[in-house]
């Protein structure tokens, strides 16, 4: 009989509890001051205060509103979907205007989506391996059938649109 393990939801309270347990178990550690600071920062968030340990750094990227990481991640996933559909098209398993289809799903013009792919230094031309990994993670699933890829596209696009509205306070 399989063993069922209940994994706790990743919440601030669960993270705070984990940090408190970690601190209680350690007597001397170079990480102790960092964990104490993180624990204090999480408590401050409960009161609406953002301490410097969790404060966002200044960026010069435009068009991301208050969600620069989330929207960039979703845009990279869209690029991964396009890469995957292009690979499927080359494999003769799919026909259609891939770039246009993905752009429409995201509610942007085809030319804008092409700029994401080819010219944007934060997306298509980025050197940031973490951000690149979102695109690569999606694009590697060549075994997915077209219906699954399109379902994933629909989910990512819906999340992108919702997060885009939140980032602009709408």
C-alpha cells in the first residue's frame, strides 16, 4: 500500500515555523543571524512592513509594473511554448502560425511577441540563467502532444493576463 505524505502548503506561517525550528536546533552557526533576520522580516510582513531583507531591488525594466519577476517568468514560459510548438511543426506534428497563436493567447501583437523573442535583453537575449531556465523547462517537453501544449499555453496566458492586471493595479 502506498504511503501518503501530506505536504504543507507553502505559506509564510509554514516558512516562519520552519525557520523557528531550524533556529531552535542550532546553537552556533554562521547562518544564525541571517535566519533571525529572515524570521523578523517575515513577522514584519504580517504587519505590512517590508524590511530590507525582503525589499525588492531597483530595476530599470519597463512594462512589468509591480510584478517584474512573475511577468518575466510567464513571458519566458510563453517563449518556451513557442519553441516547443515550432519544434513540433518541424516534426510535421503541428501546423499553424505558432508565433501568432502564442501572441494572441497572451493578448499581445505578433510583432511585440517577436521582440520578446529576439530583442528584449531581459527575455530572448538574457544572460540570466535562472530566467532562461523557465523557457528551457517548457521547451524540452517534445513528448507532449499538441493538445497538452495548447492547454499549458492557455493556463500560462491566463495567469499572465491576471498578473498583468494586478501589476498595474487594475
